[in-house]
């Protein structure tokens, strides 16, 4: 019985972890396709996200333009069906213009990809180095409503406890002045 309880609790933990990883992972962005539209237009995604074209009705495709750095073509999407394209890191940042192969002059749109957020752990103020200014920045953020580190957990979470608080300022000061351990990425 105890064994069963342990197994159930482990299964629950794994399920929780899986749920968390899907939240943190890639997003699916739906674009509706019909007579004669792509909606919404100009969808902007993060790297590794999926764009899902869903056919509302009519005879349409999603087909990359020759100038798109990534090539795809759905053919005519069946009514109610969909076609997925993943915009991975290897595909670059685009932009990725595309059209409907049946209506190439009237149905045109573009997918945009956000550049990845580049940051250095502990560099709370984003000046590319970790120094006392970062400790001041964190304290200003935590206690005085100052601007947040970008991204908050990452640039600001110097001590890797997945939160930004006074402990991170202390950690940075310890690193800069006392030879303490370097900031680490969460
Ligand atoms: Cu079309």
C-alpha cells in the first residue's frame, strides 16, 4: 500500500514536470485561412514555435515565397484540416513571406521571428559585465520599484534560486568583492 502511494506520488510528480515543460516550451500560433484571408496577419513567433494554418473553408494553401529562407508547401489544405510548420533555430530569423498557391496575388502574408533574448547571468542592468552596478540594480528593483532585469530570472537571478531578491544582490557583491562563486544560469 505504501509502495502504491509512493508510485502514485511519483507519477503525479512526473505529470507535473511534463505539464511545466510544455508550458515553458514551444507555442502553437494558429492562423486561419479562408476566402480570401490569412488571419491574423503578420504572426510573430519565438524560435522553436509552431505556426498552424487552419482551413476555415475554400481551396487554399500555405506556400513559402521563393524569397523565404525556409521552404514549405501544404498543398490544398482539406476543409477543417491544418498544416504545421516549426520555425526552428536553424531556420534563422526570417522574415518568412508566404502565399496561397491558388491565389498567389491576393493571399499573401509573412511570418516574423523574434530574435532570441541574449543576456549574461547576473548582469541585471544589461551593461554586459557583472559588477556592483548589478547589485544596486537588483536592490532598486526589489525594494524601490525600479526597472526589472531582462529577463528577470536569468539576468537577475545571480544565485540560481529561481527568484530575484536581496540574496542576488548579496551574491553579486560576494562575487565582485570577495571572490565568491560566479553567477550561474537558472
Ligand atoms: Cu487561396
